[in-house]
């Protein structure tokens, strides 16, 4: 963990929040590469579970909801952790809306799910979906954890990727198994080490108040086997509590759909991904650290460099290639700081899959050196075919 935490700060992935004033436990700020990595993960999730499907609708609900939402959902009464003396401590962050004596007590949402449930009727009235269908949301949630710990694993401010999938009650088991496979498929796609993922059937006494069945998919973190994401069967608990119904077109009866919930914490996924990708080997008799991230997930796809920064003809040519790749892929960097070996090491730690170097041969034959991050091998590629070459690698 120490190596990951050090790399994250050194290379601009994650910083302790308000560090110049001593920080604040349970809060972290995401740097340039961390934001890029998170955005790529969220884009991958959204593409797979929303854009590529016909039965899914997106939502972005408010962070602060009417306080009655949390009363009817059971969070005010039951969303607690025990203190040492046995007294229950509700982990929802309290706030207020309005000014002075007229201010209304409220909460920062502890989960994104309730924003979906209270919009159930809006989604149905707007889009007239047939069962089964789902609503997906990516957004921040807040929990006043008694003891935040283990870097970005347990925080007080975090981000979730959640789906509430609405089904007929008699079909819940079929769709529970379906979403189990879908979730495992996605974490494999983004590059999380499958050998470190285990399934835990959560016993009734440990399940959330709304769940009739939950599987925790746990990851072998350096600090122990802990939850990476969860799959819950929430029954009809939430819609029933909010007094929401659905007109079943098959039976022409009003029913309360049941819910399957695949839920992931973005920050925990990032940590598991970094731990899966972290690699060391020996190059030129020195230990090399690199992040073995997939090109579609890596913060930077390619880095373009002139072999020497004091040769204007090389710099000009490299700038031209950089501009073309930047327009095509966006996630491309230009680097002429230090010698070429140091640039490679820097990009390796960021997880950049390919480094493109402009040298003196480029000026005569129109080829560049493309270095592969994982193997360290280099290949001469025509500048005219560079976009196609990288595109094929990324795909």
C-alpha cells in the first residue's frame, strides 16, 4: 500500500485533501491523472450499462433530497454504526436548507439509490419503459464514517456507480444471476485482477435493512479481503415505502416492481485497479515501476518526445505529431524534460502504454520509434500510419 500511496501523490493521481492545513481524515483530492483514470472508468461503465443497452435510463439526482426521503427509506432509523460504548451513531451527514430560524434540517445523501427511487414515476411517465428496465446513476455520496481508513478505500466523501434494475417479483433470481455475470464481466474488461476477487454470500444479520439477498464481491487488498462492490436484491422495499406503483402492461394490473441493485464505489474500483496494474521489473539493471493499465483506461494513451530538446528540428517535428495525435485521441502528452530514459520511466509510472520518439532518422525516412510500456520493445513506424497503428492497439 505504501508504494501505491506514494506513487499516487508523486505522479498526481491522488492528494490528501487540504494538506497544507494538515488534511482532513476521510477526504481526498484527485489530481490530473486520477481524474482522467476515474473518468475513463466511469465512461467504460456508462458505455456498457447505459449507452449499449435498450433497457437502461440515465439519471443525475440532487445531492440533498427532501428529508422525508430518508425517513421513508429507513435511513433515519437504521443507517447506523455502533460506537465503542454500544450507542448507535447515524452516519448520515446533517446539514440545513434555508436561513435562520426557517432553516430546514436535511442530509447529504448517503447513497445515490434513493435519488433513483424517488424519480421512478418520472422515468415511467417520460419513457414508458417495459419491465424489466433499469435506471443508472454515477454520483457523489457522503457518510460520516467513524473511522475512515486505508487510503481511498473508506472515505467520508466518495463516488458511486449504481443501477436499480426493476423486475417482476417472480423473476428476481434470474436477474440477480444475470447481473452477477455482468458485473464480473465489466471488472475483467477494465483490468482488475480476477484472481484477487472472491464472492461472499452476506448472512441475514449483516445485510442492509432493505436486502433479502446480498453478495459482496471482495478484493484481496494489502490490508485484507474487503468489499469491492455489491449485488443486492432489495425486494419491493423502496418503491413500496415511497408508495410508488407500475402498471404492468401484460396483466393490466398495478404492481410494485422488485429491485436488483449492482452497486460499485468508483474510488474502491480505482484502488483495486491500481493494485492490479502495479508492476515491477528490472530494466538496465534498475528496478522499473510501471502501471500495466489497459490503453482504453490509462490516463494517457501516448507520449510524444523529441530525442533531444535542444534540437529545434526534432522539437518542431515532435510538436506536429503531438498535435495530430492530440486531436485524434485527446489523452496524449508532450514531454521533453530530462533524458529519454527518465521520460520513459515517468510515463511508465503513469501507465502510458506507448511512447513515440522523434529522432534524426525521422527527418530522413519519416518514421518514429514507438516503445511498448510492458515489454520495453521498440518498433519503427511510419508517421503517416501512426494514428492507425495506435488506434488498432487501443481497440
